[in-house]
């Protein structure tokens, strides 16, 4: 059994045919992690007790010939910003060291209730802030496809673990590109659901108007399967939508002939790597050959997406991260004699440089005298960016763009220049601000063998359409 | 153009955010904040007079995301997380309360 390519369908077939058991499948993944994760650093903790107890339950169902839930025995990894009883939750930060949350994240609990085996928690940028996974307090993750390169971020561990065969699929989170960009860098599929589609209860918040949970998988159909299990309302999250959940697998397998595909000129300008341009243009040609109508469109405010994002995301972060104060969980600096001193010294010892930078920027943007100039202005531009997409979707069913301007860069290449690092998010943040859904799907490799991803964007709550076009791209790969 | 952020402004914002910064960190943050704010200044190219600010997605969709009344759960008592399980995770607690250093100096 090749764990690097093992999909949900293949794993399920191997379980039902008796070729393997849920326990053996979990153990095989743990063995591979033990052998190979030293050089990748994707797992921060393993949840062997919980995983093997679940695997035993599935094996009992198999033995009794009882009906199997949809994810029976499927080994998954979980980004360490999502809570799981029995496992630490670090969010990649020293400030949460030693914290064991007493409740399960809703999305994680739904996957387990559908039979999934939760192997452990995956490395990420501290509080999901970063585009390279170099901001983790527990060391960077290395790209399994080229160990001297970053896996992308912030869900770098989640992308790398799927690419390396350390799980069949994983969960990540995406605030400004943190699922889609690492999926492209590691050569796996990543799905960004519509904002509100999946409950965020149990997600350690970074920027609440942007944060979303979504899967990394080995193919488009698996992403549709996992979304179907996780989507839906939740009494623990008032922002989880009551919009009906569709049959995403069925929708993703429909033919694409007759669909209108928009290609926005703003995503093909200066700074786009020529090999990536060629691969994305090839995917567009493949969609045309499959019967799609290709339309040139314009999303005129695209160039303002990064500055808008870095105001809104940091403002929300400065508020969300105020809860980390040494009182209720994790680290406390015990040397201070006053309450304020304890807060300040705990936060100084617990937060890394990028987190401090973003808290400072967000606090500055929200402070008296600057609120209108930065925060309100950015919220107004967010309206313009969203209107761009809404009017484009009056004309087209889906939008196709490059996922990243360059392939995975080298570790250390951008760590001294925060602006250069932020510019790596050029194709991801506009969709984040607008709240629409998207899929990052592999569409080739550079001549050096680095993966290339293409982004398929869909309207709010039309994940089925985005997955359908992504499936057509996947089908056209050699 | 935004005004340049001085070291004093960095210290004041750090105080608002309850962050303690060493002198070398102040210099680094000052440089980075000015670089990032310089990039953010591009937003001033846009005339946004009369454009409503957008705090989150549901607003622009006319409430589609949180189907208004439905978004509120039924008002019934449910069990919450056990107090001991929560207090166990605190750096200092006494089974009833979180403990912190002295707040008021006499």
C-alpha cells in the first residue's frame, strides 16, 4: 500500500476487502511518521490513545459486518490551532505551552463521529500568522517535495503531512491563504469553504471575519467528501450558516461542458513566474477543451487586497490575542509582582516576533486618531473587493487564477523582510476578504520538480461548482 | 502619506497592547511598521466616499450567512464544561477562582 498516494476511496476499499484493518492502517501511518517526520517536522503531537481506540471501534464494525460510516478508519491529521481533547493545543506558540483544551473543535468531532481516526496535531505558523511555516515556535516545517524549501503557511504541517503520506487527509485553516498556498507549494489539493460554511467552534481565533476551516486531500473528490461531513450549522457558533448543505461529491463529479469560466487579467501581471503562467494557461486550455466557455474578466480592485487584508486581519488579531494573558491557560511569567507586569512579561516571553508585529500593527490601526484612516478605510475597500467578485459571478460560474506567484521558496529567503513575505499572498487574500469559496488544485511541476497549483474560485456557498471545475482540472493532468 | 512612526509611538502602542519590547525590538518594530504602513498607504489612492464599510461577509449578502433569527439557538439550559477541567489548565487556581498577582498596592 502506497501511503503517499492513498486516497479515502482506496483506503475504504482496502478496509472493506479485508486487505487491512483500521488499526493496521493507523499503525502504518505512525510507523511512517516515526521513520520520516524528523526531516519534515510536520507533527507536533501524536494522539495514539485516541486514534487506536477509534480504530478498534471501526475494526469491531468491520468484523461484525455492520454498516460503516463514511470516513470509517480514515487516518487524518489536525492543524494545531483546532482543539482535540487529550492532545495539547499550541497554535504553534510558546504562550500555549502545556495547554490541554477540555473540549473538541466541532469540525474535528464531526469527522471522528463519521469514523475518522485522528492521528495527531500538525505544525503551523504561530497563531496561523505566516506564509512559510517559519514562524512556528516549534521549528519550521520542510517541504516534502524539496527539503530545503518551505511548505507554505500557515497550515504548512497540514499540507506537508498529506504530501508525505503521514495521513490520508488533514485539516487546516485559511485566513488569508493558509490552506490554498501550502497546498500549491506541496502539490496537494486544498479547499477553502465559504465563510460560515464550517463551524469554527474550537478554532483558536486569529481574525474572526476571515478565519475558515478546510481540508487538505490527495484529490478533489476527497475534499468534497470531507466538506460534506463538516459543513453545517452549530449551536456553538452563531456565525456557522444555516444555508443547506449540498451533496458536494455528486456535484464535483458532474461534467463541466457549457460552464462559463472567468479569467481575471489582474492575476496574470508582473511578478508571475513564467512556468506557473504556462501551467495555469494549460489548465485553462484543458477546461476549454472540456467544453467550458472561457471569458476574460476584470477584478479591478485586486491590487488593494494585500494592504486591506493586513489592516483588517491585524486589527482583529490584536483583539483576539488579548485573551493570552497568563491567567487562564498556558504560560505565565511568575517573576512579576503586579498584575499588569505579569500580563506584559507573559506576552513578551510567549509571543514570537511576527505575532508581536501584527498585534502592534493592529493596535496602531485601531488606536484613537488612526481608526478612520486605516481600519474604516480598509473595511470600505473590502466592500469594493467583494463587489468585484459579486459582479464577476453574474457573468461566470467560476474563476480560474494562478495560486501563487512563485513556486515554494527556500527556507530563510524572506524571513528578514515582512513586506516581501506578505506579497507572497497576492492571489489569495482577495477571496478571503470577499468570503467566497475556492479550491487549490495541482496543475503540474516546474522543470526543477516543484509543484504548481491553480486556484478555482466559486460564489458564496457554491463549493460544488468550484469542486466540479477543480475535478476537471485534476482529470486533465497526465 | 502617513506620518512616520517614531520609537515613542511604538512604545506607546506596545503599552496599549500589553507587550513588553526591548530596545532592539523597538527599533526593529519601528522599521517594520513604517515599511508595512508605507505599503498600506496605497489605499488612499481610492475614493471611498459613500462606500459602506464591511465588517463581515453576511452584511454584503443581505444576511444570507446568518439566516437572522435562525442563527440564535434555543434558549435552554445545557451542561457546560466542568469547572475543574477548566481550572486545571490555569497556571494558578484554587479550585474556585483563577489566581493572579496583587492588583491593588496598599
